[in-house]
C-alpha cells in the first residue's frame, strides 16, 4: 500500500482540517423522537454549541447558541409558533435566524439583527444539520433503509473518547471473536474465544461510497461497509437467522452508525437499523420495537464499562438484565475508550487483518489534505443494494 499522508484527523473544532472536512457533510444533531414540538435543546457538535428547537408546526430548526443581544443561551427560552423567544429580554428569532421582535425597541430595528441558522432536515428518525459554509450538498441517502419494515433508532451512545477511536473500529471484524466473546457466551455457554486460522483472508477496497471490507474464514464470509466520512453499516447482530426467543438476544438486523464528535475527547453515536422481528406475534413485535429505542437494563452500560476499565468489575460479571446490544455496547466501550481519550496511532503495529483500518485511515488522510489545500474532494455516492452479511460460506 502507498504510505499515508499525515494530517490531524482527530481535532474537529472550528477551523481545524478534520473539522472543516466533516462540516462538508450533513451531521445528526439528535433523535427526532427526543425533540417534541415546542421544545428547544442545547447541542454540542465538533466543539461548537448550537440551539436545536422544534416549532409548533413540527419543523426542526438549528440556530446559533446565543442571543445577539447579550449572549445568553437561547435554548433556555421558549417557542412561539415556529419562532424562538429569548428568556433574558424577549428578543424573538424565526427559523432563519432573523430577529423578528425586540421588545421596547422600534419594530423596524429587528430587521437589522440576524444570527446564524443552519439547514436542517429529518431523515431515518434523526435530525440532521449542515454546519458547513455555502449551499449544502444533498444529504447522503440509504435507500435500503428508507422503506424498511420495523425501522428503529437506538439510544444515543455518549462516550468519553475521540470520534476516531470509534471510526477506527468500523472495518475491523477481527475484534468480534475476542471483544464480544462474553456476549456470545451468555447466549451460547459452549462458545469459546476464537480467531481466524492462517488460511483466513482480509481484504479492503475503496468504493464509490467509502470502504468495503471482507473477512473470509473457514466458517463464514463477513462483509462490512463504511460510508465516508463517519458512518458504518453492519449486518445482523449476533447469530443470523430467525429472531431469537431469548430476551437477551439482540433484535437488530442491518444497522447504520453515525460517529459524531462532541468535542475532541467525547463523541456520540447514533444507531438506525432494521429490527429482526419476522414471524413474531404482533404484541411481541411492538414490545421489541419499544425496547430498541432505550436502554432496558437495570444498570447504565457506560458505568458498567467504566467499572471494568477501573478493575472493579469483570466482563463475565455483567448484570443479567443487560441484553446483547447492551453487552456489545459495554465491550466496545472497554476496548475503544480503553485506548485513551485520543488514541496514540503512531505506536500501532498493524497486521494483515488490519487492511480495512489502514485503508480507512489512508482515505481520511487523503481527503482531509485535499480539502485543506483547496483541492476537489471525492463526492461519495448514496448507494443502495448493500447487504452486510455474516453468511456461512
């Protein structure tokens, strides 16, 4: 492989090379179901603060974080029709950021005040905003998920690590047999830790949408798709086939994950996927739909993972109320947060099964360098017909 160019891809604040690159793409700001009509929320993305609110019409908007008058936090105000009024002195803004009222001032004076607004739209159960400069590009679409039955949005995962700790794991199917061995053993006590034999192969190739990584072993072929710049697509979690009657088994089939920086040492992950509910009674289907959108365990997965990292708990001691999605969450947290807030990639020793990792880092480096130098960047396609699989070979 050609050597990688080296540019900072972990810091994403305003004006940074990677931050400027990520702002060229629509990014999720939150789940649609978590923002009611008439509600406003403070949001932090890529070390910047924003105001997210939903008008009484149901339309979501993203504005600057502070009022233009004296800089107070706009999300503490209230929604009037599709406008947002500041709590401090009542200045009111419409969804474009235009001030439409300054109480006590001439009605005409409001026209001279405007704060920044950001293009916003809902898609696949998430609220997206375009935070870059100029006209936004079309949002990346996923046709395979747009008309899927039993589409669900999982609970957001807020982790104390850099977003690239998470992205780096996207094209690494090798970790599953080891990292998730405790999860597998909970459903199959006879399962054991395993790794591929010397006859196994790992390939990765750049595609029109990002990276396709393929692990081929004696038992299975696993295909993973990564959509640039920060979305990975995985197949069914756990064993393929019909939905399990085991309440601990994961209900998730095909899944998309957006890995979004909050700041340089924290990130949030949004999960959208198709639930594997075929053949189940409607009452059970509805129960699993509800549960997919929340943490159902009696314990907090992040707190359990932190306990494992500090040596207070063991993976084998995970609480029995945790389902497979939640135990996978814990295991990934332990290995990815366990690399440190920002992983030291200079000390990595990559092997032949790290082909996908190397490919993904190389593409990221190339595109960020091009963007920072004012060169044309690759226009990644919206692609359907991708079927990530854990099929038996």
